[in-house]
């Protein structure tokens, strides 16, 4: 599955939303340097973002959280009715309540502003392809919020669920638990991206997980998540 792209340029269209002009400029330089991405517009707050997204119909929106007039979480929530725009929340703050709020609001991913440029580009591509993205540090915080590492029953139950996976599916599941994208898993495990996608789909079905984050939680509960 690939994200929608501009029919003329063939590039993934991106809108940047941040109240800091320097941040917007920096992100524009990073993303604009990639041949497959195009920053089509910027916005300085959530309200402006709603208008810009409606006008530009981007594939991906990079959204700051703390902004005047309308914050990024509420703007993300309102953009849920715009199916073509996938939101990645980008912030300097990694407080887990914000992570949960952003994901509940409909964000396709959550990255910190100190994310390396190559991973930021990869995250935008992943979001355009409909693949959720969490930085490893954020994934760890989110999982820690909703799991109890000290509960032996929970660990045994999680291990039993992982026992339904094949060896290769287990390898992929552990990589999910580390917050890796499909492309990163493919490179690390010497698979093609389509093969990884097939494994992920089977993992979600076998673990009865609604999404990658839930699968990562099972891995974490089983004590298999590593940084």
C-alpha cells in the first residue's frame, strides 16, 4: 500500500505545522532535500493548519503539539475527518500523557524534534504508506505506561501469545517492540518490505492486536523488548 502522491510531481505532499518559524524552516530544508517529498505549505498554529490542509490536501502533516489558538492534539482530532491527511505529531516533549492523547486523537505517528533527519524522512514516507511510526524512545514510554513489568502472570500470558508465532514472525514482533518501521525491519532482518508487511499482518491477527503498538506491548510484557 502506498500513500497518495501528487499526480503531477509524483511526490509525497507534506504540510508543516509549528509556531516556531525556525523549526518550520529547518524541517522544510530537511524534507525538501529528499527527492520523493515536497513541502507544499506551512502553518503556525492549529487553526491555520485546518485551512491549509483543506486547501492543499497533503499526504502527511507534521504537527507540533503546543501552539497558540489551537493545539496540535485538537487539530489532529479535527483532521480525522480528512482521510487523505496522515498526521505525525512532532514535539520536544515526550511526556507519555501527550503520546497517548496524540495517538487517541488519530495521529499516525509520534516523533521527537531531536529525531535524526534520515529517520524523520523515513517516518514521513512510512506515514504516507499508511504505516504508523513511533520513535524507539516514544514506543518505550508508551508501552511502559500501559504494562506492568513486575507481574509474572502477565509475562507468562504474553509469552504464551508469542508462542503462537513462527520463529520469523517472532523476530519481526521483537523488532516491532523496538519501534522499528517496516523498512528498518526489512533491512535488519534481510527481508523485503512486502514480506515484512505480510509478517506484521499475521502477527496482528495471531496476537489479536489492533495495531503495531498493541503488538509491541505484548512483546514488552514478555520481557523481549530491547532498545
